[in-house]
């Protein structure tokens, strides 16, 4: 009787599967996260950075005249959810880098940010991963 030889390709696939599964479990059971991406608008003058603590976080249109400096996109976990103060600090920090006096939140919702597959080949389930998406416009008062 010949010994059973393992297929190297199936071993690689198995290793990749368990690595991806482990990474997914870590992502689901990890700490609360808040990540930001900031984009300065083209053609807008560059201003020196402001003090983050002085940047206002607004959820309504500002009443004073202003110039739009750029956009701040926030991705935050929801399980566990970070404290709202941490999200607002991130908005203030990113707005301050653009020289903003305020940031105006224009979008704040829970959205699907990813998915993972679980279960055996013949009965797989696709599970979605939810996250908080927030968009703010950095502004400078005139």
C-alpha cells in the first residue's frame, strides 16, 4: 500500500483559507477603530494648520460665509463602537490639518464595509460586516 501524498496546491489553499478566516475573526473581535481619509479640494488656497480643539464640529449649515477646503471621510467600527468624542476628535484633527475653522458633517450612517464567507463548501453563508461611514466638509470662515 502506498502512503497518501498530499497535494501541495490544496495545502496552500487550506493555509490561505485559515489565514483569511483568522484575519476575519481578529477584525470582528478587535478594538474600536476610527480611521480618516482627508482630501483637500483643488484650487483652494492652503491655510496654515489650526488648533484642533478650536475646530467646531457642526451638523447644520454654518450661518457665516465660508470657503470649502476639503473633505474628511471617517470609517469607524460599530462593534465595538468608539465613543462619539473619539470620532469628533478625529474630525477636529483632520480639519485642523487643512486650516479649518469648522467641519460640517454631511453624511453619517451605518453601511456595509465588507463581507466574509463561512461554512462548508456545500452550505456556505455570506455574512456582511457593518461599519460607520461619516463624511464632513472642512471649512474656513471668511
